[in-house]
C-alpha cells in the first residue's frame, strides 16, 4: 500500500483516499473481507487492528500508513 506524494499533506490525502476506497460499505471500518483486496493490508490485518475488534478504523489505518 504505497503512498505517493512529495509532501506530507499529499501523503495524508492519499492515505485518506486509500481508506475510503478500501471501506467498500462506507461504515467507517475496513473489515477482513474488505482487506482481502489489498495483499499488504490483509497480511498485516491483525497487527494493524490495534484494539483487536476485528476491523480497522481510520485512525488505525492512518497510523499504519505513517510507519
């Protein structure tokens, strides 16, 4: 899940857009089923699901992308 852009603002917008694309049902979370479309996310799902609720919220996704 590469993020492209030469400025931090560009990367932030790209990450927001990436989250929106992955959140297919627009419930504010990325489920395991939704994550399957992105191999890196699917592979790291449990690691990036910081509160272990079985879904990745926007803050968890943005934190993972910031690393």
